[in-house]
C-alpha cells in the first residue's frame, strides 16, 4: 500500500510538469497581454517595454517557463496585473470554491445514491420511471438555464433564497448555487447507482444474504450498496476536480468570487500567472482526488489489493 | 467657487445641522421624500484592472474610486461637463505655454496632510517616470522635461521634470514643450490628482487602502470583492457627499448585478446587459438612465496599406460610410443606447465645446445609390472584398454583422463585407498597434476630458498617440497646432472644427455612433445620474428614509 502510494505520487511529477508547460504555452499563444492594459489607446512604447521587462515577457518562452517554475518552488506564483500576488487570490478563491464543491458533492452523493437505490430496487415501477424522466430533463437542460431560472424564481420572485452570494460566501448562501452545480452530476450519479444496484440485486451474494434471513436494510446497506458504489465513487472522485474548475458558469451567475471566476478573469486579461497558477493547483487536486478514489476501492471491495 | 477654507467649513457645519433638522422634522409625517444623511448606497463595481494609483488607472472601474477619494485642480461639472476650478484657485498663463497654478488654502488629505504644491509636483513626477510603469505616463508628455524622465528607450536621465517649479507652498508653475491653450481644462483627469506624502513613504500600505483628498474615504477594502467608502469628515470642497457612504460591490457578471438590482440587493448600476436593454425601462419602472456619454465608436482603415491609401480608396471610404444605415442599426441592435454619429467628437461637449451635427454631413448620411456610385468610381473595394476586424471577447459581433449587411445590401453582393473576429482584446490591440491590419477595423474612443482636442489630437495628428489608422495630413497638423496656440478656448474650438472638416473629406475613420451611458437604480435612492464619463455621480445620491 505505502509503496503504491509513493509510486503514484512520483508519477504525478511528469504530469505536473507537462500540464503546466502546456498551459503556459497556450496562454502565451494568446498574444501580448500588455497592449490590452492600455484599452483602446495605443500603448506608450517606453511604458509598455518597461512592463514587459518586469514581467519577463521580453525573454524567450523557455526562459519564462523556467523563471516561473523557479518561482513556484519558492512559493511565488507571480503577481496579477492589479498588483495582487496570485497566492493571495488563491487564498480567497479556493476556500469559497471548496465550500461550493462540498455542498454540490453532498447533494450529489446523498440524493443521487438515494434516488438511484430506490429506483434500482423498484425497477419499472412508477418511482423508477419518474426518476428516469426527471434525470433526463436535468441532463438535457444547460447549467445556465437552471441557474438563471432558480435565481429568478427563488431569489427575485419569491425571495426565499438570496439571489446572489455575498463576498464571504457562507454555506447557507451556497445551497442554491450548489444545487445548480450538482444538478447534472446528480442525474448521472442516480443513473449510475440505479444500473449497478439493479445488476447486483440479482447477484449470488445478495441472494445468499437474503436466504440467511438478514434484515432488508442490512442486505441493501451492507452487501448490495457497498459493491455497487465503486463506479459511483469513481465518478464522484473525478467530479470533484471538474466541479472546482468547471464552476465558472455557476459562479458568474451567482456572483461567487471563486476559482472559476478568477480563471475567467485571468483568461480575459491574459494574465498568465493567474491562469497557470490556478490550473496548477487544480491539476494537483485532480491527481490527489484520483489517488484517493483508487485507495477507496480497496476499502469498498476487500478483493482489491495494492502492492 | 472662490470661498476660503474657513467659510466653506462653516457652511459645511451649517449644512450638516440643517440636514439633521430636516431628518428629525421628517419623522412628523412628511410625504416620504425625506432622506437619511447616513444612508449607504450599494453600487455595482467591477474588479479594477490595475493598482489604484491615479497615474496607473485608465479604466472606468478604478477611475470610479479615484473620483470619489480624490479631487484635482479642476473638476468637470457633472451636469455640463465644463471644467471648473476645484483645488485650484486659479490657473493663468500669458503665453499659453507657462501656466501658473495657485492652490486654494485649507485643502487636506483624509490623513490630515495639507494639499500643497508639492502634492501635485511629486505626484506628477512620479507618474511620468518611466521606471514607475504608469499607464497614464503619456498624459505628462506636454510638460517640459518629460523626455528626460520618460525616454523612448534606455534609462531616464532625470527623476523630475524641469517644467514643474514650486514658487511657494501653494503656487507652482508648469512649462510645456509647446503652446496648449486648453491645458488647464485637462487637469480634471485622474492622472493629475495630487498624492500625499504617505504614498511615497509606504507605497504598499497606501495601495492597500488609498488616501486622498476627496469627499469619501476608504473605510475598508477587500480586494476583488468589496470596497466600503464613507463620507470624509475633513473634506474641504463644495461637493460634499449627500449620503453616508458608498459600498462598491464587485460583480462577476452584468446580468448578476441586474438581477440583484431587481431583487433589491443593489441600489445603483452603471451597466445594463445588452440582452436586457429592451425591457429595462419597464423592469425598472422608469428608474432607467440612458443619456449621451463621451464615447464614440468608429471604423478605421489601415492607411499604411498601399491599397487603402490611393485617391480611389478615398472615394471607397466615403462610399462605405454612406452605405451604413446608422439609425436602423442603433435602433435594432442597440435599442437606442447609441446615437448615430454626425461628427468625430461627442454630444457631451455641447455646441460650444465643439460638437457639431453637420460636420460629417452627407458623408455620414445613409444614401445607398450614392454610396454604390462612389465605391464603383473608386475602383470598388480593394481586392474586391473588405473585412471588419473586432475582438470577439466584447459585444461586437452583432453590430459588425449588421454594418457588413448594410454594406452588402447596398453593393448587392453578399460577400463584399464580412466580419473578422480576433480572439481576445489583447491580441486585437497588438495587431492594430503592430500595423498588421489589412482592412477596416473597429476603433473606439472614450474621452479623458470633455474637450474637442481629446477627440482629435491623439487620433488624427501625424504623431498622435492613438492614431491607429496612421492618418497623416499636413493641413490637419497645422490646424491642430494653431488650435493649441489659440489665445482662448472659443478660438481653439473653431480651429479644431476646421481640422475636423478635413476628416470629413479624407475619412480616415468612419464615425459610427456615440455610445450612451446606461444605468439603473433602486427605489431606495434618488438623485442618481451619470456624468459625461458614464460614471454615476455618487456624491449627489441621496438615500430615502
């Protein structure tokens, strides 16, 4: 187990270098960010040259990348154009997005698995049909539609929930955005759980458990569910990364100053330190989430062992 | 305006006392029009792009804050746009080259420091020095000695400009490199704001919480999300805040802000999403603002390309201008939040300031038959086709397509004009600056100060700092110099208008439309209006009880 984890951690190094390099090249390919600083006015050449020099933009790309990587290892992620260090942006953005992700994952996991188990056990019943239709609708409606709709109904018309999230973004304000963010994945989790539960319900070990005379909640909770959860956990694990980086649309609708918003602004202003910095952290989160999912397999299914 | 500090302070105390009585009297069942002097306005904000230094802020969001916490030598009247003395007692010159600036005594920064000649001289020298990388450095280019502190390449040979001389504590002189009669009227721009000693002793601390001499002080600032501004207690100017303060709230998206306004969580927005423009007047039940602003949108041509600089191409450019149905596009695409252009300036200047409804005349009037004839006489579009380049990250696609459509209909050719989107604003601007354009491209100009000079000199003189078309006309340059040397502003305006008439013939850039300032406000506040820079006049907003 320990050796496996170390091997996986070592494998992360090339992935990390590769992704940062790719992102760096992509942001660089967008063109020169300095001329945008001057708006519609032609840049003053001397000032522009000075800014380029200070940001190392007058160096060749490989040297810029090396300088950037050297900075990262000393904890210096560079400075955004508004003079804020990128680490400061991260300190404010990540906690908010993490809270939003927690809300979304909880909604997804709890309601998704619950609905999935219920419809999986009562296949072809009215509950099953209703859940199937509902998930189909949710999957086919884009996030911004659900987002604006819920915001208008709950926030503006009925006034039952805040229309937008305040700067501090406490958990209770994040419930509606979390729901919007979770909606699509919730549908996937439900369908995934439903299929595996339905499949495993006919497995030999479930029949044995029922024949032993175990109570139903124990059959479902301990035997059926544990084995059915492996694909669901895989999905949830990769979804953590996707939710954190991909909450852009939801964050903009509900005025959440999280990772998605910072990335959006970084791309818009072509601020490579912001974009590369945030993506780097997201890559690390992705890698760790995947590792944790793989380790969870062993917990859920004792047959899986890591050497 | 010419009150001494003593008098204005007393007047201030009286005003506060009056407001307090009015408030307590209002409790006795008045018609509900009473206002809370301590009420705080919640207003829309976008994250400023640059650090909040006066000479480093060139966009509206940062400018909003600077205009609240600073006052310059001059201020632009929020109603008329005219430049009036604020911190300045007088700015005089006998030769239009050396100006003597006298400062009113008694002005103070919010930390108690006096505003004196050094506050301005130091701030301007800081803004001009190339190593300080200030985006607005070029605003000091007229001052004698700028070349030494801001050489085009290499290190500066001086740290201060020799054109700035202190006479006494409240007087200094500014010597320019050439005659510039309208110079005093430019001094209301934020780049010319004074800076306290606190800025120079600890810039990092100052930037975390800027200190100015304006009607508001920053009480707290959480970067990227919120700034709380409160009424300044030792503000000495006449334009005191009529509310307790302003909370600027950063929004990720204009749509979100608009929703929050409707939900009652926000009081003032100075942006309305394009999709909501049509229904905003009814949504906000009349609390919708749509008024002219100092922004003009134009279509420029790369006059540095051989095929666009021939005499034939001149006729083609005039023809294209006449082929654009401006009234229809401003109405259908922009819901009347734009006004068809009739010159190269802006209606906010007023007739007296140089705005004209006739200078472009025929050339800016939709005339399909004549347009087609002119384009054909000029040998047709260079290469048989034209493109209009624009940045795809802004709201430009719909109007570019409409303009092309208008041109195509006139020419009876569906492929004569097509839009050419360029990914980002940064890339678009780089290509324009690097002279890589091969056909028409969008250009816009937001004025720095309400002067006809600002709409013409940087854009169309041979060495103009933003002459994207690279237009060069000796007669135009001559009239520009003549205007700058004019003994009074009426003579200057008249020379500038003569110069503008050359643009109507040469058509280096086609005037499309003037951009209006749009905004909205909640029922909780009143007295909301936007100034000619499309920024809400925050200090005049009152909060209802």
